[in-house]
């Protein structure tokens, strides 16, 4: 049969079968074919090859029993309107127009040992009059594969192929895949670390992708999450950390703040110092985890809308390129067009701007059952986009496609890996790049005006954090500077500034920290009610101070009593962790008796009292020698009185018997 007549017959046959096939589309899809392999790039001298599985055994049995049953491979019209046309055909919003097709009987296909069917169809770019699929030159084409029994389509799948002429010299279009992995705050109010199960699942997906494609992925991971993994006591988290660090070995890593902190809001709220502290803390964490890896600090992944004040803040810390994730670029409005080159300016510095391409966000954010088929569809869209740029007179090499999911995380690692495999096979058309060394923006790139961001007020948040920081700083000279609690408090105060923390969560952190401070302030004690006996006028008080904290503390001790004079009523003493130390205080007794003594413990600078006052007693017997003197004087006086009394009595007796004084009878 002549080739033209064959096309007419096939077209008529397809037209007759269109209505019942479309009417039972759901039924056809319920027994769908599963595409597991194909040669996506078809050279001008190459052939089409498909490996597919039929999911219904009854359909397979019927197909094998019917002599007229065939696999029909149909070629659609070449894509001329870019990635939008690919999506329209894939979603059946645009009619699939057959330009050529070929039927393969069961004798012309290979039944593999795993039960799948392998189909091979010859191809050509010129009319040949033979059973070859005729392409209309290089480009992206839709392909439909059907199971046809008794001229009725019983199962169908749609895919795409890239007809490619390797002899044609073209400049490749750069393709970037970026991953930004954030998570809920791992630091808990009680100081422990908690990584939730959804975050672990995201980490596992990232590890799996990096093991295969680390050198082609640009990655940003929350430093606080890395810190949480390293400090977690859960063995599962420790294992994830080891795997993640190993997988990140060859991947370009983008720097970021320790926790989420919007630069535009930071600038509007005059929180640049806090912003810089978070950036520095993030760098320290990466240096600890990957000391030999260069962290890219000149690139910023924008999670939220960015305005000029935020841009100026980023420029001051050395950022020269910005990638806007989908939630950030939406603020650009009509200028949110990833295919267009942009540049920004801050203090006479040019900054390149790149947008994640919204065309592919939904696909990269949705789990898929068939990663290979989805990757074929994604690759077709990207190459169709490149072809449209070239057709419209643009230069694909000067454009850049940035791929990422909606929140930047890895949703389907198999889809990304398969897509990279497919695209890597046509380096003449596209080239896979990282964002490690982005070029300076072109001077002819469009310069949009960044709209002002309506930033939330940080006044309450900043006030709460500042007040808590003041209370912490009161212990600066008291607690050993080497104590790990200082690092814990610094991290806690940084974490509390996170944009992702709610007011209720922040209040929990503040309450827990104040409880900890209260416990520490009460950790240095002296047994209340203790009685000291002073045996001489000049003596000493020996105060046994106990420290129940886990770190050495330096405190100031003040003793006060109205009946005692202290040589030095204020003393400074160091007390080891979970131990005691004796403070010896010189004292002079002013009188005898049992007297109260107040002991107050202060911070090392003496400005803040730690805990409540402690009352002890001093029993003074210091003046016992003076009592003996008084007793002796009393005895002497008594003796003197008795002597005088006896002498007076004797004189009276003498006077009675004296002849001169005796009266006459």
C-alpha cells in the first residue's frame, strides 16, 4: 500500500475510534500502560524504542489471543509553542494530531523475561514509502502508544521524544537544580534536640539524590538543622548526619542564616546586628561540620519577598547573586518571568537575579508513581522552552532555567535524577550547571523595581529577647566562661529570633530559660539555721558554701550582724561545680549572747543578688575573762566590807570597856 494511502487509512481509523476512546478515557487509564524506558533523544538516523508494561493480565491474555491485535505507535505534530504546548497536549487540553503511525503485531515486538514489552519503530526525516515514522525535522514531538484490539484502543500512554541533529552546532542553555532544606526549630525549650519524622524523610530524600548527583545540585541546608542532628541523642539522627555529610562532599553549599531571618524585615526593624549574628553562627556550624568545603557566601536563596532595604543589607555582607524561590518571586508581579534575565543594584554594585521557573514548580512539588515517565515529560518541556527561545530570535545560552520545588525541598528524588540523566545526554542543547560561579549580570538585563515589603514589627519580639539577654548577662562574671551553658544560651537567643517561631513557642523558650536562670541563681547555698560558736573576742566564721550547678561559679558573699564587726564584710569566692568551698571571715565580737547573722550571695560583680538571704546564728562567749575580773572585784569589795564591819564592831566593844568612857553607877 502506498505511504499516502496508508496514512489516510490510519487517520480514518483513528477518527472512527476517537469518540469511544475519549468517552471511556477513565476506563482506558485504569488499565494504563506503564512506560519504564525509552530513548528520549532520537537522532536523525535513530529509531524509537519503548519498554512498557501492561498492568492488566486479562488485557494481556486478550491481546495475545487476538491475531489482529497490535501496538500502535503514533507521532503527533512537532511542538512549536514551547513548554505550554507540551503541557496542553499532556493534559489533553490540546488535541493530539496524528502525523504518522505504525502498527506492530505481537510477532514484531519482544516479550521480555520480566513480562514487559519492548517496541522498536524505525524513523526517518524524509518520505521513504516504507514502514518508518516520518519526522518533520529536529524538535520535540508527542508520541502515543496504544494497545489496539479489533480496531478499538484498549490502553494508551502519552510520551515525548526529542528529534535531534547532532551535526548542528548550537550553544547550550544552562540548567540549574537547587535544593533548600529548612525544618522546624530542633532546639527545644528544655535544651534537648528534636528532629521530627517529616524532616527526617526530607533528609533521606536529599541524601539519596546527592549520592547520585551531588556535583549537579546547588544545596542550602539550615545550619540549625545540621546543629540539631549533631547534638541529637537519637541514633537515627546521628546516622543521618553521617550520611548527609558524606553526600554533601562534592555539592556546592550555599551559606545562610542559622535560622530563618528575613533580611527585608531585619532592615526595617533595625535588626541588622541580629541578622549578621545569625549569618556568622551559620558559617561557624558549617566550618565545624565540613571544614574543608568552601561555602558559597556570595549567593542568597530568597525564601520571602525581598525589597531594596533587604537587598542593601545582603549586599553589605557580600551577596552578589540572588535566587528567588517561588514564594519570593511572586512579589515581582508582572516581572515574575524566569525566562527573562534580570539585574539589581545596591550602592553601585550590580547583583544578578535568578528566578525559579514557575512552569516546573508544581511537577517538582508533587510525588509521582512513575519517575521515568514524569522525567521524560519534564525534559520535553525544558527542551521545548529552549526551542521556542531560539525560534523567537533569543539566545538560549544567555537564559537560565532554575528548577526547584515550591519550598525548595526534595519531593521526588527519582524524578530529579531521571531528568538530569535525560538532559545530560544532549550537551549541545542544554548544559547542567551549579550556581557556584555565577557570572556578573549583563548590563542589558532588565532591572525591576523591588516593591516595598510590608514587614511585621519586631518590637515585641526584640524587647522580649533583649530583656532575657540582660538577665543572662548578669551571670557573665559569675559562671565560668568556658561553661557550655553560655553557648546554649547564645543559641537559644538566636533561635528565638527565627521568623518561623510563633509567639507561643517563643514564650515557652523564655519561660524555660528563666526557670533555668532561677535554678542557677539558687545553686550556691549555705545551710540555713546553722549556729557558729565564737570562743574568743577575735575569731572567724567558717561558711561552707555548696554549689549544686554543673559549672564553676564565682560569687560575692556579704555578711551582716549588729553584734559583730567583720574585718571584711564582702568576700569573693570560687566554688567548683557540684562541690563546695569554705569561706573564712574574720570577726570581732562586741558582746556576749546568741545573735542573728545575715548572709547574702551576689553575682561576681555584686550587682545582682543570687537567691534569697540566708540567716545563721553566732553564739558569743568571747568576754569570759572580763567576768572573772568582775567577780574578783566583788569578792574584794565583800572582804573589805567584812573587815570594816568587824573593825567597827571591835571599836564599839572597846569603847564600852574604856575607863574614861565608862559612866559612873
